[in-house]
C-alpha cells in the first residue's frame, strides 16, 4: 500500500506533501521536505520511531522519539490501534508552490479555526468492515487501506477538529552555526502576506495515557535572518 497526499487546495494552499506506505509487516511515513533527514517507522514489534536517516557521529540512537503502540484489537471489536496523528491547522497552510510529477491525493482542509487530523492506524477487521465503519460518517473519511503480510490492515483516515489559534516562535539557536534559518515565527495570521514559505513539524512526547503522539505541521516564515 502506498499513498502520497497533501492537505490543501490545488493552486491555492497546501501542507507539505507526505508519503505513507507499507513493506511486508512494516509501515513508514515521511514528508517531502524532510524525507532525506528523518522519517516515521511503525514496526511489527509494536515499537514506533521518529528517527534520523543517518547514523549519529557519537553512536547514539538515531531516534528522536520512540513509543510503543497499543496492541491491535481482536477481530469483531470494530476497533484499531493508532500509530500517529498529524494536525494540519488550516490557518497555517502555505501558498501552493509545489509541482508534482507523481499522483497526489489532495485532502480538503478543515474550515478556518480548525485543523485537518490525519491518523494512521492498524486493525484486524476485514476491509469491508472498515469501509462500512466509515460509510455515512461525514466527520471522518477513509483515505487509504492496505493489507500487511500478516493479514493486518493498515489505514489512513481524515477528520476535522477544533484547534483554536496556533502561535509559535522558534528563536535561532546560536549553538548551531550551520543553521540555515534565523528567528522563525509561525503566527495564526500572516499579516505580512509571506505565504508561509517555511514548514515546521513538531512531534511531542505522547501525553500520559495517549496511545501515540499527535504531531503538528505549521507554516511560517523567517522573522530575522541568520547572521
């Protein structure tokens, strides 16, 4: 199973483009901007990782974040195991500038003041049961469903959630002299009409009791240059 997707409106606004795919019993996910740097991997052991692609010079684990997903519920429960959620606030989408040479699934963004929540999951239910669970539910949409080697199904779903105003500032780190950017800002309103050329992915530790982290992809711009 393989799906490339973008949250946005062609020619108007967009998130990063993402690739979600399976290989054997393993599942992976990465974005176009950071695909050469890091990716998500969801392993059949239950261990999930957000990790760099290159070995570290100090020999430490490449993973920036690791978590243990919940067990896949038994067939008949009509439930699944969440791998990851990614929030795309509509107010933080960037001006559409990418051109795509491969097939892309465009996901309609949420209304203003809300975010598009894309969730990756595993389930032991049949494809027909999964499809039936999403039928007639306008608040949730099944984007893709595939089958792993062991018969488990892996899927991607979309929903809209209230997120309120989202504001973030990311000061330049003077300890990183090779940093490309200076001070970055990710405001709720792009008053300078920059088009939000900088895309940022935040992946915090899962909250207590949460089965998986909720990542946020925000759009912003450089507030002051790196000098």
